[in-house]
C-alpha cells in the first residue's frame, strides 16, 4: 500500500508507484481525496484502505489539474463528487473528444505494456467522468469550511491548490516537482504565472507541502524551487536573446543543479514550450 498516514487526518502517496502524488483529508463526517493517481486498480486499494481505516465515506475527489497521472484513477472512487476548476473542467471536456478517447489511449500506452503491465491492463477498462462540481476562483469544503480549493494556474491554466486549514497542510499538485525537473510542456503552461503561484503559496506559510511529484516538503524546499524555476526562466530568456537552440541550452548545462534529476524525461518538451512562450 503506497498510501500512508502523514499526520492525523492526512494521508499521502508520494512514491510515484501510482502516477502523480495523491492523498486524502479526513473531516468529521467524510474523507476528501486529492487527485486520484493513474492506475484505477491501485486506486481501488486506496479507497478500500481509507474506508476501513477511517470508517467514513469518501464523498468528494478534488483534482489539482487535468493530467492523466492525477486523473485516470478517479473511477475507483465512484460514486463520488468530482471537484475541479473551470479551466480544468474545460480541458477534460476537450480531452475526452480527442486524446482521451479510449482507442487513442490504448494506442499510446501499448508502447509500454511490457514495461508497465499494470497500467496497460487498467487502460483497457478506463472510464473517465467529467468533474461535476466546478468553481471559478475558489471553493470551500466541509461543514466548517475546513478545506479551501483555490485556482492559481501556472503549470496548467487549471492548476489549483488544496488547503487543509486544521492541519496546516497544502496540496499543490504539479506546481512542485520536488527535487526534479518539472514537466512544463502543457500548451496552457505559463511560466510567469507558475512562479507567481509558488510565491503565493510560500506566503501562506503552511508547514507541510505535498507536491505533485517527489517527497513531501516544507517552506525551505519551496523557496529553493522558486529560485530554481526563476533561474531557469532567466536562462531561457538569455538563451533566446543569444540565439541558442534547446539542444544547445541543454548541452551547455544551463539547468539549475537542484532540478537536473529527471531532465532526460521532461527537459526537451518543457524547454520547447518555454522557448516558444518567451520567443
């Protein structure tokens, strides 16, 4: 079981075995899920564990953004109300007409069926449902508004954070890839808005920060991540002014040292978007 109790009332999975990080907030009369993982058969184990551990129903599932490694596990928690920002909802609706068509997904993931057989098997029975509770700016959840979901944008136009006020915890989705090079290749990714969003999160001063990828972190790691993305942004702008290509940028080691891990996975697609964004 990848899910673990972080503190009383907060559960988290941050080992990457089921796609992006996800977790749960335990309220007085319900459990609220934050993101769903990627493999719905694994997410079904999470549901069973939480219901047994807490004795409470899972009534709401909040999405931080629209990427499949945070969304595809949602069917395991049905029946449940799916909560998302309006831009995230719109992106899901668009995806269902295009890249999330089942045959398209089967073709995409067939390339890794030997490497990730459990994911391949889950895709065969994947069912994606649109969010049914949609908010514009922010929404509160709980009898005493214990949870706030706020749209910040940046990583995607629909990226949101989830704050559990009684626990002093914030789930930030893929606004943070802790210790890793970020995926910043989404068409709606806005690097400037991303850095502003991180600065806004830092100002909230929450003790525990749950990123979309990488281990749970705190204010120091967040501050370091803001610095790294800011440095990356300035290096990209400088490279564009001097006529460097993405390939030359990567070869000249212009990536901040603290986020070089994972560069081989997301470096090219992220930098292509950032070069286009600023160029």
